[in-house]
């Protein structure tokens, strides 16, 4: 059983939002996962579809594997670095805005 990986790092979407979509894709065949992402309204669905196509291209490049039999074995989302920004508030104070990023790892298996 061959495994093929792809990584997406520093995605500017909060990990909590990406995990909602990623949880629906685990264990799916590649084509089913891409179809599910095509009709998803989530902002991260286009990025996840691109990541899956990248992992399929990695599998195709290595050769000797049937692309139609690949399934999404592992898909997990970790937190990346947080960009900290400030927003001006009343009476000269400021509040902090955290812009979160995600690191996504995908493993396809034959």
C-alpha cells in the first residue's frame, strides 16, 4: 500500500473553519471528495481541492498506481503562526485582532 502526501502551509483561513470541511473528506475516494468540495460553500474548499489534486499529481508522478483507487487516508489541520494586528478603539486605546493561519497535511493511500 503506497502512500502519497501533500502539504499546504500558511493558509490564511482559521483552522477551526478548515476542520469543518476536512472532517467530511476523511475516508472518501478522491473523486467523491473533489465532488463534495465542488459544491461546498466554505471558503477553504477551493484550497483543499487544489491540495487533493496536488497529492494525486504526486501519486501519478511516482507511477505504478491506479488513480481511481486512491482514498483520503489522513487529513489533518494544524495551527500556523498568528498574525497580530491592532484596531484603534475609543479614548486612544487599541484592541488586538488575531489573523490565524493553517497548516494542512493530506495523505492518500492506494
